[in-house]
């Protein structure tokens, strides 16, 4: 499905559907997806996490995938708390291990539409090895990476996506390391779907997430997200609004851009859908081979 | 393998035990001396519609196993010391989230890379206290290929019945030794499956235990919307980071094992009834110890063997009873510098001395060297440990 085709988000049909849902759920059309008794959440004022979460829920809602068949897996961090607010099968793992857990869950029950929802530190510092291997295996699940350029939960330390020059609590004089260009890591490791958006690009993000939910194989969506408390206040984006304004003014959409050329150390932020290709999934390949073996051995 | 009598090694028996117990998910990372377990699983799984995954490391192996367990599968991983060390954090996660699964650790010489191909028993206390926090654990220690089969089945049953990760703590000798193994027909195997909730998703409290302190388990895709977290959580499974919830939860997790320990505990005795000296040995060493008992008895020393099959729960009451009854001494033979010996010493409560026959790894005790120690103890020539 191309991004263009799924652009019926505001169609009358959909709006009517939403109205029906409003009646059954109460105040907000997405309430049914949340554990309402766990709200208010712990996130700071101006944090972009709410935007990413509601975009995911809108995408899920629009996709028509029943929430009983949806699993969300998070690691540790502010982003890792997403799982705990969802009214569906949701798992809050140890730091870095959301992806291998999701691998076991998905292979164990292939009916579950599984999404890993976690932070840049969780997925690419402590969990980086799992990310590249899951992409290589092409296990059928999605990874949403909330990239807020730092370790938010532990108080704003530098991480594998922190821009070199940024000052953080552990790089008080600026850093010395080069950050990952996440779409290139994902594409280079074998992901079949790779996109980057910011918390400002809500509509496109929703469509992208819906595509990922519907697509077979390992799909990766990076979302640049304001973290005023941990990151912004030391790097000139003191409020969520300032970060959003920055994303708005400095982003350029370029679908199909070469992932190796979208690193964030340039003047503009390149967003868009970079990779959307077909490849047999881990389950498909294994299914075929196992079936052939069973046939050969005469077992059912 | 079809029910029959076989001549196979301990690792193959372990893999077959897992399959017999209903294991259909296996994830691990190759390591000596556990590799034959993976290889057997890889070969056997297509026929049984199982999922075998060779993961990128042991951190991933155990995480995948926990994920598969929450997908409703019976799941296992197998490793040795270096990999077991990597698993410690998620071992605790599985204990905290009450995830049934089985972790096989085939012990080799440590610390560090140590003696990859040779035997040791240095990971005993790691299975008990290796993960951070206070936990209640169950650890089986098989002493033969037959027990590799039987105790793997048992480990799955205990994992499912009490909802926890169970460790099968084997060693390089038991794992690589080839012996007669009987695989019984399905009807003769007692297979336990986890309790499922009987109430509706609206009424279901995922961490509200029954009388046995074990909560029924709803898995992903069953419509219960389970939330699973390693954070301290209340009966709804919601994180609740406060002292009261912590006390309530951790107490239950520990009591779940303590209060059911009579049911879980397993040990074997050999010529203990009239024994004046009792050897305590487990795993491969118990085989030499048994021989030593007979050799010493032929010389007129009344010796018996107490072989813990579960290291946790530990046969505390039995050792206390024997000590209080007037046993002259305990001799603990283990391939480390003293781990279970302190447990035995604690259980004797000062009634008699406890001696240690240590070994640093690489080989098991010979019966002769144990008999030598028994002579010394019998003649009162040994200072207390
Ligand atoms: C094994 C381990 N090491 C360290 C931590 C401490 N820790 C908690 S969250 C976190 C960083 C999370 O960063 P990120 O994934 O970017 O999430 P964010 O809070 O920014 O959303 C760290 C290091 C931990 N929980 N576990
Ligand atoms: S620290 Fe940053 S990421 Fe965490 S809740 Fe606050 S603003 Fe959001
Ligand atoms: Mg972060």
C-alpha cells in the first residue's frame, strides 16, 4: 500500500465510524485503547511522547486490526512506559530486551500484530545488537523508535543518537562520538520498511504507522520527539513548542531518499518513507522448509 | 523419539525430555558443553511443529523464551556459565513476572571462559542469588542421562504449576555421558499445564493468586489484555512503586516456593538409615560418592549418601533431622571451593561438624579420594571445615 492510497483518513466513512466509537467509549475515540485508570501519565509537560502514542493508536484504529490481536512491547525509559497505559496485551521489558521478547512472542503466536515501542537508548544503545539481528531475520513486527536524542528517564544523559556537539549531563563539554543515522542502520540490516517522521508530522506519521502495521516483515519508524526536560533545556529547545517549531521549519519530506544520506548532521531534517520493499519473512521461509521436511518424513 | 530404551547422552535426553513435556519453543546461543541440546532441538522441531531460534546472544535467548511463554508456549533455553551470567537480569524478570519457562545450565569450569569442555559445579549459588533482589527459586540437579530426561519434564511441570523460570543445573559430565535412558510412553508421563483464568477479562486480576499463591495466567491473544512489567506491580499488574506493594508482592513470590516446598523438594538417600557419616553430593559427583559409600562400608565405616535432586528447595529439614539424630559428621563433595557445604552447615545447626571435599574443576572426585577423607573423619583426624 502506498502512502497516497491510505489517504482516506478524514473520509466521511471514517468520521462516522469515529462518531459511533465516541458513543461507546465516552469522551475520546481512542479511550478504549487506554487503561483510563492509569491516566494521568508520568510524562512531562511538552513531552512529545503523547503525540507519538496517539498517532500509533489512530493508526491502529484506522487499520481495523482488533486490539485483542495487538501486542505492544516496550523496553525501559520514558518511552518504555507506553506499554503500561495500553488496554491490550502489553509488555514492559527489561532495558534493551523488547526486541528479542517480541521475537519470541511473534514466533510463538504468529496471529499477534506486534509492535515494539521504545526509546533511542533502549533500542540502539543497550539493545542495538537485537535490533540489527531482528531486521536481518525479518521477523514480522514493527519497531517504533522515539528518538529524543537522549536518555530521558535517567535525567538527560548522552546516548547513541545524541548530536556530537550537544551538551548533556554526561557530555558537559559537548560529545566526542558520532551518532547513529537510524534509517541507515535499519535499511542496512534488512528492514523491509523504513520511515522517519517528527512529532510535528502527525498525519504522515499516522499513515506511516498504519502502513507498517499492515506490512509483513520487519518495519522501522523513527520519530524525532521533543524532550524538553532531558534534552531541550540544555540544547536551546526549552519547551516542546520550540522543538515542534524547529521540526516544522527545518524538515523536508523526501520519500525514497537514500537512507545513508539522511543523517541528522545536515542543515535540514530529511523525513519521509525511505524503504518499502518485499522480502519473505522469517516465518514464511521457515514454514516452507519445515513443511517440506514433514512431508519427506511422512509426519503431519 | 518413540517410547523405548535408548543409549544416549545427557544433552540428547534433556532435549527429548523437553519435547516430551510439551516444549515447542526453544531459543539459545551455542556454547560448550550445552550445544547438543540446541542441535537436537533444531533437528527435531520441524516434526513437532516447534520453533527453534538461534539468537544473537543469551540476553536475547532468554528474552525470546519469556516472550514465547507469554504467547502460550512451553519454552526453554540452554547454556553454560558465560551465557547463564548474561541471562541473570531476565531470570529475575521472569521470576518477577511469574513467567513459566526452563533454563538449562550445563556447568563447566569458571570463572570467566574457564574450562569450556570440562566439568565444574561453580554456578550453584549463582542459580540461587545470581539475579538482583530477593527471590525464591527452583533448581533441579540431575545425576544421570535418565535424570536429564526425567528432571527436564519435572522442571517444565514445576514451571507451569508454580509459574516461574526453573533452572536445570547440569554439568559437563552428566551432559556428555552416554547411558541407558528409558523414554516412557506418553500416558505414563504426568504433564502439567499452567492454570488459565476462569473469569471474564473484566473480572480477571492477573496477579491475584489462588490459595496456592499462584495466579492463573492469561496469555497474549486470549482477550484478557494482560500487562506485564518487571516493575513492582499490584494485583492488576499495574506498576505501583511503593513499599506496601513491594512487601506484598515479594513476600508472595518467595512464599509461593516456601509454602509449596514439600511438593517441590526432591532428594535421594543411599544407606542413610544407620549411617554415622553422610556424604552430601549432587550431579556427577554423587556417582563417585555412591561408590565411596560402598567402599567405605566394606571397610566397616558406616557411611550414607544424601543426594539433593532439587538444590532449591534444599533438603533442610532432613539434614537437620539427621544431624539432631546423632550423625557424627557430614562430608560435602562438590566441584567448587565450597558452596552447598555452607547450606549443610547451616542445616546441621551445630549438632555435628561439616567437612568439605572441594575440587576446582576439570574432573570429578574419585571414590578413592572420598574414602580417604572418610577414614580421616572416622578417626577424628580432620579439623572442622
Ligand atoms: C540494565 C539497565 N541499565 C540501565 C538502566 C537505567 N536506565 C533506565 S531508562 C535508561 C535510558 C532510556 O533511554 P531511552 O531508551 O532513550 O528512553 P527515553 O527515556 O529517552 O524515552 C537507562 C539507562 C536500566 N533500567 N537497566
Ligand atoms: S524526560 Fe523527556 S522523554 Fe521523559 S517524560 Fe520528560 S520530556 Fe518526556
Ligand atoms: Mg531517548
